[in-house]
C-alpha cells in the first residue's frame, strides 16, 4: 500500500516510539545514524527493520536517539518501554493506517493541552512497557 495517500507523512512520526515529531523539532534519519542502529539492536535485541519500505517511518525523534545512544555509551538512561513500536504494512487507510488514524495537527500546544490519541492498530503495534519478565537491558562493553 503506497503511503502517498496517507493523511499524514510517515516521516512525521518517530520510528522507535511512533509519536508525532513536531515540525520545529529535530529528527534524525534512522539509516544515517549507524551508532543509533547499533544501540537499537543492542537495547531491543533486534535490528532496525524495514528502513526501505514506503510504509515505515524513516526518522526518529531526538529524545529516543539520545536516550538509546546514551544508554549504549553506558550512561544511566533507559527507554520507557522494553519493546519498541513495531511497524507493519497497513491494509487500508480507513481502519488500519496509523498515519491516517492519528491526527496531531489539531492538537493545541501547552502543558494543559490534551494528549494526542495514538491508535492501537495491526499495522502499528504499540510499545510494551517493562515488567518482571522484561527488564532494562545492561549495555555491553563495545
């Protein structure tokens, strides 16, 4: 399914967490940052997948990139989740396309603004938080 007909650009969302990246915020190419890709694989135990697919985001937000790279360098940082958002090809735009279902541009700014509602869809499986079975990993010596 081509992302051209999506309501919002896939690259306006973070590959790692799925959150909307504000147009004024910094975003980083997932494939251009080798250190971030290494940290992602070490932290989550899986490589960055589908970076060449038209239906997957190709950028990460600054917070996730800095957190992963800081953890990889041995700083006491960790994500808020044990398993990142998993991206799959959407089947249709009306009921299974994350980029069509989430509507961030209508969000008001400020600390009292309502949160963006992020959809739970088969094409975008939500992150899994830490639990006794899923603990914060320890960085290995590199």
